[in-house]
C-alpha cells in the first residue's frame, strides 16, 4: 500500500516511524498510509527552509512571480489529477472540487502581482534633504497547518503568498487527506522553485508542536477547528511567533419576510449541503423572521430536498459526497439525535441514507431540523455536516442578537428585498464576512478572508492584502547624504 511521505529540500522521503491510515470516505476503505513526521524530520524540513532563505529573499520579486505564473499553468494542466486526489481522500464531487481548486488558483494569480504588492512606501524630503521609505522584508521560515475540508485550497491560501514575499515554507497538511497538497507542492518544484523553499511534512500533533516550538520558525498560519486554533495561537505567541489562526464557524442566514423565497431556498440548498456541510462558510442555521416566513421556508425546503442526491465522489450527478470519517459521521448523527431529544423537529431525516454499492461509505443525508432554540447543543456547537437548522424569531433585531451572541463570527447572510434593512445588517452585525442575498460570501483572492470572535485568533486575515502584511515585516529607513555645507552641529532636541 502506498505511503505518502514528506517533501524536504526538493526530495520525497518517508521517515521509518509512525503511519496512519488514509480512507476513501466514499467506500469506507483504507486506501493509503500517511507517514507521521517525527520531531527530527520536521527539524530537517525547517533546516532546509532556513538554508534556502538567504538566496530566496534576494531573488528579485519579478523572478519569484514568474515561478508563480508557471505554477498556475501547471495547476490548470493537472486539474483533473488534483480533483481525483481530492475526491478519493475527501469525498468531494468533482464540480465542487473544481470550485475549490479554482479559488486556490486565484490566490496564485494574486501572488503573481508580487512586484507591485511589495513596492513599499516612499517619501521624499521628510526633512531637509532627508528621504524616508518603508520596505516589506520577508520573515524567514514560516509554517502553515491546514484542515481536511479544503485540502488543496487552504494550503494555496498560504504558501504562494508567503513564498512570493521571499519566505521559505513548511506546510503540514491534514493527515486525513494529504495527497493533493503534496502533489501541488511537487508542481511548484516543477515550476522552477529552488529546493528547500517549499517543504511539506505530513504528521500530527508531534509535527505541529515541533513547528510551534522551533525558534527558527518565525510565523505560523493555521486553519482548522477553534479549540486547536486557540491552542496554536497561544503556543505560537508564547514562543515569540507571529500567528494567524482561523477557527470554526456557525453561519446564520436571516430569512426576512420579504425575501424571494424560491431564490433563498435554492441558495440555502447549496450553502447548507454542498460539500456535505463541511465548509467553514456553510450556512448551517436559517433564522426566519416571522412564522409565515418560517412555514414557507420549511415547506419549500422539504420539497426541494426530495431531489438531493448524496453519493460517491466519482458520480458527477451527486450533489454532495460522504463526510470525512466514520467517527465524524457518528458525531453528526449524534448532533441530530441530540436536537431531537432536546425538542426540535426533524423535518427531513438524513441519518440513514441509502447509497447503493457504497454501503460502508461515511454518508449522512441532507437533514432539516425545525424549531431549534439557542440552548440546544446542536445550535451551540459546529456540526460540520449536511444539516440545516431552522430557528424562528419575531424581528430582524432578534435574529441579529442571536448571531451576535454566538461564539463564532465567520460568515452570515441576509435574504431580503429591503436595501435599508440589508445596510443596517451589514453595518452592525458582529461577523467578519457578510452576504446580502449571497449565501457564501467568501472574499475573492484580492480581498482577505477572516471571521470575527472565536473564528479568528490574530490581527490579520488570510490571503489577499492582509497576507502581504502577515508574511512581511516593515522596515523604515530614513536617509540623508550630508555634504560639507549641510553638516550640522549636535542637536539635543527631538527631531521634528
Ligand atoms: P482540526 O482542527 O482537527 O485540524 C486542523 C489541523 O490541525 C490539522 O492539520 C491537524 O493535523 C492539526 N491538529 C489537530 N489536532 C491537533 C492537536 N491536538 N495539536 C496540534 N495540531 C492538531 O480541523 P479539521 O477537522 O481538519 O477541519 C475542520 C475545521 O476547520 C472546522 O472547524 C472548520 O470550521 C475549520 N475551518 C475553518 C476555516 C476558516 O477559514 N475559518 C476554513 C476551513 C476549515
């Protein structure tokens, strides 16, 4: 059976230590093994990155960007292979995996603008014959730790920008589906990246803790669940590192009484059940304003969900695939059970979906739950499955108060025809990414991605303009070339 190893200093290798099973979630079978890097292996990757840094930081940004142009072409030429790897290990249907890859490629396109992005700031004559400028220097070795749910896109949020800014990178992908990130890193080598600039170590806590504690690692980007994000952020900070740690979510959609209900239902279907709800921007709670809106919504959703098709990644007619593991399947079903036990109404029950030929796959069918209240476990916690919960409130303010009271603040959306209400909502809601009749308001690559509250630990969001700041350090230089006629005596007043 194939073992996915590590990419260190341009060479694929496997350390002879621990391994873990990698599943095909559609069949429930173990398809590969992944090597779990030891501390020594991670240190080897950090050393390779550190050794590559002096030459790479002095490589002109234009040349760094040219490698990204070639990398983008290779990603496009190899897209079918990448979609297959995502499908095999994640279970995502190819139309959805293509969306993920395309969004990742857009980050490479943004990175191609490095010479423009890194131009810095310049002021002539900040004093008599004195010029001052700020330049943005790379940090050195930086690390990325990524989740299972976007195995290609989230790594692409991080390393193209980090590398094009002049840093060297160590990526630790999710050990549950490591192949697409590894394949993509090899394409970057093929695009002409010098050895050691991009390294991939597979592994678990041992690998992550090594990255967090090693003094040579200057910064850590993390995306994953909130408890781990908080751990990463506090540990990285305690070790003197810059850190951005993006966490979990509970994204609410407000359905106003004036909303175009058929449009809202179509959008909710995709945003709640697409990718089996395993998206940090999934809309998992619909808050209907008024019983009439709620009744119409539930009735139309119930009808529309009859045609939802869950199944193996390899059948393009399926709407969504399995969840990632057997344990996660049980966890999602556990949340549905708990909602029922706490008094919610299961309107559409996806607990026992039939997927002929794939009886051992980790499937959960689309589930609709009505009459959910804030005290329920299924509301408080992130389910990360194909489950849409409906809550009923009497006013938009009540809906907004619910959203603001939740610990997460990643994404949200309002469905309405009322521009004034939408403007009030977007202006005041305590959430980082807001949609107005747009269910998945994932910022494009030339903006930045980040939630509020316990959905993001750190000051800067992922990718886009914030990533230039995150992956560089400002240095401000003030310069004068004194001539004999300009030479001044000692001055003891603060320069002004
Ligand atoms: P996870 O937190 O379990 O794992 C993420 C990474 O952390 C993996 O690389 C994993 O190996 C590592 N890790 C796990 N446990 C660790 C530990 N104890 N110590 C050190 N490292 C550890 O997350 P996941 O299940 O892979 O991904 C799903 C989660 O990610 C969801 O909560 C989802 O909302 C979140 N997510 C957030 C965003 C965002 O942008 N905010 C995007 C995608 C996913």
